[in-house]
C-alpha cells in the first residue's frame, strides 16, 4: 500500500527512525502508525543487542545539581562517536540518569563493578537469614538467586526502576537510546555528592 509523506513524517517524529525505515514499517503494517511504532521499536531493540559489545570511546560528563544545591551528580555517559555525544537527546539521557542517581543513590553502575568480597558477604548474609527461617539447603539454593537479584536492583544503577516510569529500568532506557542513536551507549561511572553526606 502507498503511504503518505505525512504518515512518514509523523512516524519519524515519534520514533526518531530514518525516513526509509519509517516508509518500510508503514508499508509492512498497512499504514497503521501504532503497529509501525511497535515494529520499529522491536527492530531497533534487536539491533541494540547486536551493538552492545562495541567500543564506547566518546561521550560526555554530565553534571546535575538538584534543587537548592545540596545534592549534585556527575555522570560519565559513553557512546561511539562525537556526533552522538554532541546530540541534545544524548545530553537529556545523561540528565535523566543523573536525576535517577540523585533520587535513588545507587552504589554501583552494574554487578561487574561490585567487589567480589561484597557479593560473597551479601550471599552469606542472605543464606544465614534463610537458615534462621528454617529453610533447607536445597530450598536456599532455589531462593538465593531471587534474593541476589533484588539486592542488585537496589544498589546497581542499571537495574533500578526509572523514577519517572517504573515499568522501565535504567538499562531499558539505555537500550532504547542505543536503538535510537544506532550506537552502543554505556554509563562509564558516576559520583554523587551531598552536603553533610559521606
């Protein structure tokens, strides 16, 4: 079916996808904008998974000062090219992540950044608590992964639910950005400062 330039323009504005991708998605979905949005999102996220291992040597350090200036965050957001690093939407993503760090105070970017000794210590604490509840060894083995997942969700930035939309994690936001920009995007590191805090 033939699609109009208005439909293509509308879809481009909603998804940020290229003109030809929008045209193809609309043709594929019989001109249905909603279905075309879903189609492009799924396609983009599939591409994002392929990009995940690529080197992120460019990026920006984004600063965010909250409210009365008592809390501030610096976050290093990395990408593959200068072109993406200088994009306003990339900076907006960095601000969004900095706001998350301000509100939720994660300790690490992801599990890989947690010292092994800390993970082992948490596992031992959880095992001891489960034993105290009278759980048997085989039950503990089944329950422990869920307990550790919850622990990672609390202290790791990328596993936290977004404070603006708790149906998404910070990792989901990164995956959407990868799909949108066509480059791998990662959080390098961050620092959170609070007056009178540690």
